[in-house]
C-alpha cells in the first residue's frame, strides 16, 4: 500500500535554507525526481508552513542566522505530528561532530555541499521510500490491532454468553422466583448509581464500575450449577452436609470464572465477577462465608450484591418460603445492618428501595 507516489501524489520535500541559491539548486534537483520542493528561508517560516500542510521529508541547513537546523530538528522531533518525518541535514561542513549531533537529535542522513545530483537523488529516494514503508507498516499494524481487538471483544462476548447460559440453567433448575437474575442486575445498577452521589462512595464507583457490576451481578450464584437439583429445591431444613454443599457454591463459582478466563489478562470485569461469585455471602461483621472476611475486606461489588440478593430472596418466592412484602423485607433487613450489611451501603439502599424491581417480567 502506497501512501504517496510520484505519479498520483508527488511527495513534498521542504527545503529550509537561508541562501536562495541553495534553494533554487535543490528545488531543481527535487523537481527533476518528480517531487515538489517547498522552500523556507528560515526555521520560523518552516514552522509556519508546517501548520498548513506537512511535507514527507525535510532538508535542513545546519547553519542559519535565527534558528539552526539542529534547533529546528529538535522542535520537529518533539512535535507528535512531525516527529516521524525524516530529516536530512545539508551542510558545507563534513565534521564528524556535526554528524554525531545531527543523528543524536533524530536526523537520518547528511548531504554535504557542493550538491551532486546523483547523491541527492539517491539519499532522498531512499529515505522517502523508507518513510513510505514505515507509514504503510503503521497503517497495517493499526488495522491488524483493530481486527485483533474485535476478535478479542467477540471472544469475550462469547464467554459472557456462556456464563449467562450457565447462570440461567442454574436459575431454571432452582425453584426460585421468576426473573431473579434480571432483578439483581437492574437493582445492582440502580443502587450503584445512587452510591455515586454519596461522598463516601463517589470516588470508588466509576462509570466502568457501573457497567461491570450490571454485567457480573447475575453471575453471583453460578457455582450452584454444581449442586444437585434436589438439594437446591429442598423445601425443608438442609442437613449439615447439604448446607456445606450449598455454601460451597461461592468457591465453585469463583473457580468456574477463573478457569473460563484462564490465560486472559486480568481486568476489572474479570476480577469483579470472581469477587462477586466468591464473596457475596460474606458479612460485615465477619460471620459470613467462605473466608470470614469483614467490613471493607469484602470487595465493594460483593457488598452491593449481598444487599440486593437478600432483598430479592425475601421479596421472592422460594421452595422453603412464600413471598414477603417489600415493607416486611426491609424490616427484616434493618435488623442485619452492621451485621450482614455495610451500614453505608444500606443507608443509600434505604433511600432508593422503592425504585427496586421485584417479580417483573424481562427478556434476559
């Protein structure tokens, strides 16, 4: 892929030299190659012209009265729009010190006076070709990165779809109220949005946090897929062994998520999903499971899900209990503030509780 060609779009070469005789001579050579010479008699004039249109190569005289070629080169290399454009220095001197300085500042070559057409032609064509190849490579890399990122995004979406399918299987195999997962998703987002307006949480809940908790919250009970259906749907009191099995869903869920995302670079979404699955049954006072974490040792996302999971469980029908009104559910939960629930989160929840959805129909 060519970014410019001698036939369709001739390369523009800026010649910065305070001597008009040098300008004319170099312009004639450049035009004989099929390129366009853009003259500038000083560094200031060159900078002014660059603001209107960028050339594909610079020829800079080292010795000029107001701004040397070295000084101009340094300005060009510090500008993101011109730093990649090749710079060739022109000089009557062949001193090695000048060459070292020029290369150090980012120059790619030197042309010494008096100018020889064959040498000027060879050096300009070579560096223009290299610049063209570099630009083509960068364009190709950007295109490739876009394709790779699209593939990664597609794979991530497929993984999420698999997780949601597993979560839905768990929901359908359990005798729980309809739309439990969708209720959790919507309510977690509503509560987290309200928490953004609290001085306690405003710096902790970013827009990405909101997006992630809406996605991962329905996965909180994904580990229950490993629990036998008869245990999940048992109407009576569970045995000690059965209760141990049920409590193990937190560790199982975290393990499932960890294995699905094995080999994937850790990010906020993955970590939040694992945190929610493992820690949503931890309690503020440290009496929860599986790790007995307390207070802010429990990830914020899991503390949020804990409140909404409990609310939806209370207001919804279960095999072991009937539906409970929102008012009675709130009264029960109030008794657990500072025990099961983070008091600050619950304070926000209390203010927005009437906006919570329960037992409504959604397309998940």
